[in-house]
């Protein structure tokens, strides 16, 4: 069975947030990956405490920022 290596690392997603607030779509464009890939990485970074998820417009939109 072939071994697959991830194309992206957590560092790619953290670098995309470099001191800025970004939406999931903005991070996706910056990294150049699929939206679901971005969502999976960002959710794992939020759970690890490396990224903060902020609610905008009473939960209608979320932005993310890197925890310094």
C-alpha cells in the first residue's frame, strides 16, 4: 500500500495568519489548499491553542488569529 505524505504542514497555516485576522477563505487562498483541508488544519490548531477563533456578527462569520 502506498504511503502518502501531507502536502501542507501546520507551519503553512500559521504563516498564513502571520499577525493578521483572516477568514477561512482567506487562509485557504493564502496557503493554496482545498477548503476542507484548511478547515481540518485550522480546527486542530484551535484545539491545540495555537490559533484563536473569533466570532463576528453574532456568529455569522468567524475569523482566526495566531496566538502569540
